[in-house]
C-alpha cells in the first residue's frame, strides 16, 4: 500500500515563510502562541464576526470564507506549536510555528501552512497565502508585547 500513501501526500501543498526575528525568547514566544486567546488583539473587529475564543481553540466568521475553526493540534515545549483548522466547511489546513532561540534574548520562527489543495486551488491560493505569511512574519517582527500573555 505504499503507492497509496504517496498519492495522499502529493495533494498536500506546503507554503513556508521566511524566518522571523522575534523580540522575545523562544520560551516566551512558545507560551504566547500556544494560547489562542493571545491572538484576539490581532483580529480586526471589522473583518470578523461570531468570534468564540478559548485557550486551545477558536472559531469566527469571515467574509468570503464563512466559518473558520482553528485549534491547537501539537505542542513541543519551546520549539513548536501546531494548529489545525478548517475553512469553507471543506478545506482543512494546518499552520506550524517552528521556534528556536536566536541571539540576545531573541527567537527565530518559521511558519508553514499546509493544506489539501487540488492544482487549481493551489494556483489560486499561492499568492494570498504567501502574502499572509509575509504579513504575519513582518507583524511578528514589529510586535513587542510577547511577555503580555493571558493567564
């Protein structure tokens, strides 16, 4: 049955960000991103509705995509946090943050988005996902509130 596994793998598209230089330690970044409630401050209220947010899961409605659900799916202390989600009732996706310590109390983070996309959807999604990742990385580099976490 190896052939089958190869076919299953082939329709997963992976998009990777550049490495972000983040103004906090790997441990601080890990604690921040592993609690979804900390993301609420980044969600522009005018773009989302029906927001329900808990420590390890959230759901909201966004125009064009409908209901989006995201939950923490993987945690490796201070080095990785994974999220899985679904949008438009059909598309499942995952977002993984790989974290490591950099110099001078800073950390480095790489973000990857994986989704099952047919070739047509992959073509349509490539630019928006790349832009989303670049925006995410740029905002992470500007942000200075990493120590301010929900308790």
